[in-house]
C-alpha cells in the first residue's frame, strides 16, 4: 500500500521533470524520515543540511557553533541555494532536508528555478505535541542517532512549530499540519 501511495505522489508531483524537493520544519517533525522514505523508493539522493552543518563546524571551516541558529541559516543557505541551482542546471533530482531553509527562500531564485522546486514545511500542532510528547521523544532516533536524547522542551517545540506555521502562511509556503497522528504515508502523499 505504501509503495503505491509513494509512487502516485511522485508521478503527480515530479512526473518527467527534474525536481528539487525541499523539506523543512523544526526539529523532531520527521524531515529526515520523509527524505529517507523518498530516497528508498526513488533512489533520489538527499542532502541533510544538518550533516553539511556538522561537516563545516567539525572541519573548522566556520567559527559558528550548533547554538548559532540564525547565523547558521544565513551561512548554510548561501551554500544550499547554489547546490539547488547546480542540480537544476544539470537536470538532477535531489531531496534537501533541514531546518536551515529560510521561509523567504523564493527570493533567491528566478522563476525558471522555482518551477523545479517543490517545498514543504512539516508542522506539528500544539494538540499533536501535547498528545504525543512521549512518542515524539521516543522516535527522535528513528533515522539519526542524536547525542542528546530525550532533551526536548515541550514548550519550545510548541513555540517553534507555531512560529513555522505563521511564517509559512506569511510567505505562502506549502506546509503539512501533523494534527491527529503521525502518518508517513499521508506526508508522502502531500509532498
């Protein structure tokens, strides 16, 4: 069943054109899980902006730290937007996921690029977070091994998801609300 849903989505969304898929959202919303599922089904490469961030920090190519979110968004986006352009210019598909995609991302591309970019922001509602807080904590390592497990502040999680919803609406970005239950098939069918 899942493969049928995934296949239908990709045919509708991507079809025969080359596509860059951007998956954004706050921490713990399932960006990496969604990217991994798309990779497994379609063999499209994906880039985790978190991996790029850690490579740059660990190699000493930046003095920024993991705590410098606002500065990291500017720094990383300058690199990622050029990766996106290069993929489109070379007719290559790629999935890019991470929380370092600015909400005003469209301003950095001409229409010929934007038409090849599918963006979605994953957002959990306050109701979902409150009803599934333990599940969110328990699933934080489904794809990635996080060093600090279980240190999710529920209030910060609610606040950051509410902010992402406001900003997605402000910039007319596509978003998916995770409200009742976390259903990867639903996410896949709405990318």
